[in-house]
C-alpha cells in the first residue's frame, strides 16, 4: 500500500508542474500580446549594428543644444542648423532620405551648404501624396536626426 500512495503523490506533482507550466505560458503570451516589450527601443533594428554609436551621436547633439529649422520653397527644402547660442553650425554633412512608397526606391539626397549653418536640397519630381523623409546632419561624431513629412 505504501507504494501506491507514493506513486499517486508523484503523479500529482507531475500534473501540478505541467499545469503551472501551461498557466505561466498562457500568462506570458497574454503579456506579450497586450503590453509588448517595455524595455526595447522601436528604432533598434533600423540602425543595425551601429545602434549604440548612433545613440551616442544623437545624445551628443542634444547635449550641445543643436537645433534645426526647416522651410520649403518651390521644391527646395532649406535647413538652418544652429547651436544653443544661435550660432550657425557650418561644415556639417547632411543627407535627406526620402521614402516615397512601395512603387519607388528610397532616395538619399545630399544637402548643399549655401552659407554657414544654411543647407538646402532640391526635391525631385512632383509627388501627389505625402512622402516620409528623414534628415541627418553629422559633424565630428555628432548626429542630429529629424523625421519629416513632406506634403505636395
């Protein structure tokens, strides 16, 4: 009789272990589907292997107080890049990336510095819909990035 009691005890423990595993799996699936990850950055995978370096560059631009003003005039996108003392930031390399949609390829357009702290880029063709874009200015390991939405 003692063997049957110990056998039933182990069966109960195995069933309890399996039940708690299933319960925990259901709970974690629910958490993942409703809350998502609370610690990941959604832009992580868009930067690839340079993610940490890019984050450092962006923090450097923020700590120096870099600011960017954007205007558009007759298909020419103009940028004013300046620091916290309103001094122009000259010599930066700027690239405008256009994401025109599914039918067309992504475009990378370099900016031209027309005078210190003033940059511009000519937009290609006529678009009948809004186009998402990203502008990046880099100077001596400091990176300023902004998302833009260009309307026709």
